[in-house]
C-alpha cells in the first residue's frame, strides 16, 4: 500500500485561527500543543489551554502528605449480609475531600512563546499577527507554521524529540536580523484554576510566591533552570544557536536570538525532565523526528478508503489517520493516560482506568502491541495498592480503582469507587498482548495481573441460591453512570465482561501449566444472564425505565455484544436493543466512545450499514475537530477514548472478529459503496 499518500493527504492544514483546535507534537511520554505561531505565543485567543505536559511531571499542593487515607470519609453499603466501605463524597471534611481528588495532578511544565516586535519597537498583539498557513506533517512529526507581522513573514518548524521530552524550534524570518523576534519561557503556579464540572483546569499565572524558579547556569548558547513547587521539583535546559538570555520576570526568561553571519534562520531546543536534561540541537531533533514517524507509519496497520463511493469515506479516513497520530502522542506512554492526554488537565489530570481499554485496545489491532505494553507494565507497579483495596473491602486478589494519580491510589468520589468495569480491562489487554505473538514470556510477565484480578472477581460475584447463578451487585455503578450504588444489579456489559475475564484467567493457567483457582471456571460458567423486558435488554435488572427516564449517558448494555463476544447474549434481543437505542437515545448526552461501541455491536449483528451510520453519526460528541481530536463540549475539547474507540471499531469492521476473520471487511457495507483496502490489521477476538 502507498502508506505515505494515505498519511500525507490527511495532514491537518489550517489557514485561519481555530480556537478549539491547536496542533500538538509529542512522543508518548510528553507533548507540546501550539497556537498558530508554532509555539504558545497567544494562548488567550484559544478556548483550550495550550499544554506542555509529561508522564513524570506531577505535583501535590502544599506537600505530599497534607491529607491521607486517615482523612477519607467512607460510606458503608450493605453487601449480602455485610458492610463494605467506599470513599464517597462526604458531608463534612470538604477540604480533605477536594485535596485528595485534586492531588496529585499533572503539571503544566512551562510555556514557550514568541515575543514579536512591531516596526515601532512595541510588542505586537494578536491583532498585529496574521495566521497564514499551518500544517502538521504527520509523516515527519514536524509542525510547519507560517504567519506575518506587518507584512513580514515568519516560518517556524516545531518538533518533539522521540527519545526525550524536548521541543526543537527552527525559525526563518528577516525579523531575526532586525532584532524583532524574541522567545520567552515562562512558568505558571503549580495550582490550577477550575473552569467547569469536568474539572478541566487552566494554568494559574497569578501566584508568583507559590513556586520558585532559579537560573542555575547560563552562557552564550545554553541555560539551566531549576523549578521548585512545594515538595516537587524538575529541571529545564535551553540551548540555542546564538543569543542573549535575560530574566524578565520572577518566573520568565527572554532569549534574544542573534543572527549568525547575517542569516535569517535560527534554532533552539528546550528540554524538561525530573533531573537535569541534555537536549540535542534542533537540527538533530528534527532529523530524529522524521526518522521516527516515517518508521511509525511504515509499521503497524494501514487503511485506504480512497476508492469508496460513499461521500463520508474521506472524513472517516481522516479521522482514522489523525487518531493514530494523536493516540501515539497522547496515549502511548508508560502509564494509562488521562482522557485529554497531554493537551491539558481534565479531572485534575487523573488517570481513569475504565478508559484504558478505549485508549489502548486499538494498538495491538493495528499491529502496534509494543505501544500497549508500555502502559501495561504500570499495573505491576500498583499491584500492592490494588491488593490493599481489595483486602480493605473484604475481597481477595487485586481490585483496580477507577480514578487515580500516577501512584495508583484511588480517589474519593460520588461515582468512581462504585465502578467495576475497569476490573477485566488489564486481563483483556494482556490477552491481546499475548495473542499478538503467542510468547510465553508475555504470560509470565503479566500473570499476576490476570490471576489476582480474577481472584477479586470471583470473590466479588455473589451466588444467588434462588436463580442458581452468580450475580453482580448491588452495590455497584454500571458503566452508564446515572444509576445508584444501592440499586444496580447485573448490568449486561459487566456480566459478560466478568465471564470473559475469568475465561482469560483459565486459559492463562492452562498455557502456563499452572494450577487454576477452580472458582474462576465455576463462576464464569454460572454467571447470571442479563435481564430482558419486552424483547430488549435493560441497563440493569432494576431499571425498567432504561429507555425513558434513563435513556442518556452511555448505552452500555450494547457493550455485551460488540466489544465482547456475547456468550450470555441472545442476538435477536440484542438486535432489538440496538434498534431501540438508535431510535430513542439522547445522543447529545452520549460520549465519544459510545458511537464506535454501537458500531461494533452493529457489525457483530451483521448490520454493516448501521455500523457505519453509528461511526459517522452527526452528533456533537461525535465531532472530530480539524486537529483530529474528538470534541465533547466546552471544557472538554479533546477526548482520546473517542479516538481510540474509533480505531478499534474500524479495525474490527475491516479485519473481523472471532468467527468472522476470513470474511473481507465484514463490518462495512458490501453493496460497492465502500472500497476498504488494508494491511496489518488484526481481528478483535
């Protein structure tokens, strides 16, 4: 396949200001989002914060132990004859509750900007600077920006080092020779300003006394900076061709480039790290970026929809290509990402483990299993926390929390502690890693994740004597979060996922010739079947108002047959359920991953036209901005579970699923309207 043509025809090209849609460069562990200048020169004209974030950059407001486990208020829920404690929202201890939810949070590491001077010597404003053209070259990972100031053109190339958290900048303009182009690096307070209910947070530039910035060394072509924020710190190093650096504020440094031999070109690199980094020159970083991204696109899967007659095909291909880049940049690191990646903080920058599958399941399906494995290892580091969480509630094994910082400690919340659908995620993802190469080393590496998760699952499931089956809840909150802890019983997706996860544990024991916990197979074989009423599945057994009062948020009952093989599911009842959801759901309340979820259900039900319709439904939260991000609403301009879900659904629709691996493009219409050529994709099993 002509992979380069597929990628390059889908480059994001902006010829005007796009306030919701900044472009970004990154390497999976770090990313930098830029305005139309290629840096972060005019952040105030963007709706979305322009982020510089990493996987290692975290902060605790006031110190690491301001509040701790002793300050959590627990609520007891009756659980089949015993009381189980959950850290819900308290009526008192508000300060402790909010601190624990907000800490640790990801840091905004710094803002790199141009300071442009007009002909009269005054600093230019956004009115004086005109965007001309900006193109993100996906094939090289280099962002090309062109703008003018009073008619003088400035060309900028911005790239991220694939191997370290470093931004390279190369500038071409007469302004350099004229001394009218400067760069400055400024650091915000570690505290964040919360703007809306989803806890999206903006950098705080007002509290100079809350942090300390020290210029430790400086010479004619480099400077080192130390940052101290309460008990946390990190380092920055800035290198350049030639220039003069001066401190222009308590936390601001301005670099005045000097033209070398009357040149109109100049470059620099800025690196961030927990300890002193050693950035490479910009030309080296730009060259490394070209090699890295060409290798990325020439490996893994590829999809070409250019021969299709359906007018929506070009848009779907654009979304697919951009989602591959965005997920590699923002979701491909060494721990599960936050839902907005490194763009900016949402929900305080925390990891939502129930979203990890949506961020990462596509990697092995697109033949990039090594990217998934980089975040899978993080579960091994938090096993002690997961074991303690299970033990504290009277369960065996390891229980994965929902909303966590890098340390894996659960966050108090009115909803998060009651969710359970993240529990089988690492098992399903580990199975994908194994199936990619059938290597015994994978089984040995992740066995504790799989086996201890399974031990929790069998101890959590309750044997119902009357129905002679294992049930889930109450208490629990389904993936569709608008249900109460004390009323939710047997949501279909969770029932099917429990069975699926336990069957993975049984297979892993067999492959390793390891004695299996006999409860794994027993519980898996006797899970309760989901309740149906009037020929459709309910959100859970105690929710007859599923399609009236509760017809909003996630239609997660569909996940039982689509994401999963549906061994507990009646296909015709699920078909009726899918049609019911399509007709009566409040789609403005759905989320970005709901649309690919529905598409996968439609594909398994042999409804390919409906699968495509769901994937490309005209709904606000199924919007994909010019930068490729899945827009949800103001405050949530980027939602990577939507991008990851899209890639998973498309891979499944093209390469198939268990029992349909041999059919060509089983999830796409077969009437000639879609020409789907692909290579390197794997079926969803």
